C-alpha cells in the first residue's frame, strides 16, 4: 500500500510539472505500462490528474480544489509569527505584517520593540494604514494588477502629510515602479514625520503578493539608512513567510536578476 501511495504521489508531481505520457509514467515508476495506466486511471477518477486529447496526463482540478480548501483554512499570521518574532529579536526594531483586506491595507500582526516604551508608534493590529504613504501600503500597491491598483487609487484623495509624501498619482506611480524594480519599499516619514520604515512583499503559492512585512523605527532611534542595514534580514524573513505560504521562486530567478515583480527579492547592491 505504501509503495502504491508513493507511486501516485510521484505521478501527481510529474503531471504538475509537464504533460506526462504513459511511457514516461512507466519509466518514472519503473513499472510496466499496464501498472502505470491503472494508477493513472485511479488518479483520473479522483480528478487528481486529467487525460488530455493528446493522450498525456496533466494536473487535475481535484488537486487544485484541495489546495484552495487548505489555503482557505490557513491563517497567514500563524505561518508568519515565528519569523516576525525572530526578525524583531535580531534587529530590535518593531516588525509589522500588513495585508490587503477589501479596499484597505490592514495590520494583521505587530511585534513591538522595547525601544518604543517611551514613544508609541501609531500602528495597531486591525487598524488600516495609508495605502500610499506607508512602506507596507506601497509594497502591496506596487504589485497589484494595474486595473486593481487603478481601482483602489480612484478612491484616494491625496493629501500631503509631510514634505516627503507622494501626494499625487504621477509621483506615486514612479515610486511604485522603483519598488517593483528593487523588490522592497521605504517610508521616509511620509505619513508621520518621525517614522522610518522598510517593507518587503510576501507572496502566495501562485506568486501573487498578498501581504508585506516591515521593520519600523522612530527617527531618533534609527535613521532610514540604519534600517537599510538590516534589509537582508527583512528580505529573508519575507521569503521565509512566502515559502511557508507555498511560494517557490522561479528556477531562473536569482538575487542579481532585474525585471518585474516575479523576481526573487534581493537587497540593494
């Protein structure tokens, strides 16, 4: 029984990678074609694989449905918690996790820094953050499909909170393009003049950006340049959370690649 399960798993994985012929299935399993066919037919009946018109087998809708059910029962905070707390311990900065919920970007987790006992940051779990004047907001906004980004921004009334706020759509779009190019974002006191922050995207199993992790400090404790020194740790944390959520970087991606939002997160050179 265990061997049969192993063989079925091998075939499902291969069918997810590319169309699988009966001959290849038999070769992969090291069995006769008739044995491979029986396993494939069993998987097809359960919709774990699907037979194409060309006679090959590809991943079936049953696996996709199970994946969606599994993801729907998962809590992003649960997967991110240990990584966020590890980052806070290593850097001593306040760490956030924010997620797009409806038309708002909401803080879903926060790990406070002991350095902020005297001066409290305005962020709170469950509170919305500015979509255009925050590092997490700009990170998530940068990687949205253009139509969805335009829809969200159509509701925004731009306000110049500080001298560094991107207070019009043209300057914001240029900033979002920079974020997509470098793979991370900054907040140089754009909503609250005394706050400095850097953020990185968190991806799901499809490679879509679903959240952003960030490190935050008040200016008297750490400048933006000081925060950037810990950027490799933030990027590593974002990648670890993405991995927990099922994301696998494309094989061709590397830290030195340039391009769009599908590149691997990398620190500044």
